[in-house]
């Protein structure tokens, strides 16, 4: 199976797990179908939008990939309209506002990198941000245990 397709399917699993968590809290998440890059789902009651990022490789690297440009177009953090980003990591969910991610990048002087991701054909521009930095600035951390 193509890495991109596999990653897309795993990302959908993460989205559904998070929407199920919202349902258990009595919320009504609405999934955005199709090719919509601004966020993955929205909570009907509050109109709060969430972008879900699955990054299990972060357990090996200690970094979370924050994409900002793909195919020479703004993407990820630059183009998001989500109120919150949720990182699905091996040991938990990190919930953070996109503005806080930008603050972390600027405050810590993190340099942009360019690389071809697993399953990508074109290079992307991104920031590799230490998990601990984002955890300290997160709105919430939810353990999976």
C-alpha cells in the first residue's frame, strides 16, 4: 500500500477516535468530508474547529512536524482555520491552539527545514518542534492509558 494512502487512513482513524471522545462528553462533532484543508471536524454546539495530526514517529525523534508549505503553496499551520490542533501521539493527545504553536516556533528560534516526507513526492517546508515545548504550551494533554 502506498505510504500516503496508509498515512491518510491512519489519520482518519485518529479523527474518528477524537470525535468519539467528544461524543462521550455529549458534544456533536461534524466531520468535514472531501479535500478540505482548513480543519478536520467541528463541534456543532460551539462551532469549534479541530485539525488532527497523527505523529507516531515523534516517539523516535522527539519532534513533532509542523508543516507550513507543500507544493509551493501555504499549508498546515499557515493555512489552518482550526481553533485547535490535536496531535495524536503514541502516549496521548496534545491539544493546542495554532497561535501557541507559532509562538513556540518564534520564541525558541526554531528554523524551518525542507524535506520529502514519507509517501510524498515533493518536498515540504516545516518546523520540527520538540514535543516537550508543545506540551508546556498546550491547552490540554490527554493520556491514552
